[in-house]
């Protein structure tokens, strides 16, 4: 029996080493592809800028619109590559955990996320202080808050509430808005890669997929409760 256990352990160690090597190769491949794709994008964008600058007096309005459209699509592609790279590498190189005061973190996010004058961001009270990788939890809140801002920006008075509920096993947070909501037919796929409801050139359609992947790293879950034109409630949990 001891020999059998030793053999199983050795086999397990070999599998783990092989998996580690594959993950490293995949990460290197993703980084290489990302670099090779982003370099020509930057070059083409620079060429478009030069054309606009050098020939601005001779370009027709249609020419300008076409150049702007090309530049917009390049920006969209660049954001898409960044999103794919980030999704593929999350969890492979975790930063050191630290004690994060969520009250302070949310105020920091509120200071740099563009907030229209017609949208208010309301903070609940008694948010906890948790031991976590700050960058990752900051990404989750930023994605959800940004989505809520986009969903309420058309309203005369958009409202976004950030809340926390106490639980014995999990930290439980909610980002609730009174915006356009999400139709039921889209809700089953909203956390999948490249799924987005708006034709927004700056959006890559990976934000919610990234949020879900980060939450799963902490044995948590993320859920949506919404109806069309009735706002949205995104709730996520993190294991204590």
C-alpha cells in the first residue's frame, strides 16, 4: 500500500509539473500574440494621425469620417486584445494580499470613474475591511460601477447604490442602479466573454466575464436581478 501511495504521489507531482509548464507556455504565448497584434495597431493608428495632420486642408468631410471610423475600430481592437490578455492571465500571478478598507476603496474608485452630473453614486455604511488582493477587488467594483453609470447616463436623475450585507461565510456586496435594465433573454449570457448590450467602441465585452472570474478565485459568485427599464442589481460574494 505504501508503494502504491508513493507511486500515486509521484504521478500527481508529474501531472502538476506538466500543468505548470503548460500554463507558463500559454501565458508566454498570450503575451507574444498580444504584443504582435498591438504593435501594428499602434503603427496604423499613427499613420492615420499623420494623414489627418498633413492633409487636413484637402480632406473631404467623408474622408474625415472614414478616418475617424478606422481609428475608432483600431481602438476597439486594442481594448479587445487587452481584455483577452487580462482574462487569460488573471489568477496566474496574484499580488500580495493586504487589508483593504472597502469604504476607502469605493471612494477612490468614485474619484476617477467619470460620473455625469445627472448620476449620483450613493455609498452604504459599514463596509468591511477585508484581506484580499486590492487590484482584483478594485477591478470588480470598477466594472460594475462603470456598467451602472452607462445604464443610467440617459436619465434625468440616475441613481447608483453601493451596499454591503453581513454574512457568516461570505462578504456580500451589491451595485444597484435605476437604469435601463437588462432584458431577461440576455441575462443568461451576460457574464460570457464578448457579450455586451451596447455598441460601444470603448467596450470590449469582457468586463463582466473578468468580474466573474475574479469572484470565483475567492470561492464566491456573482448574480444579476434585473428587468428591462427597471434597473439592475448586481450582487457578488467573496469567501471570508
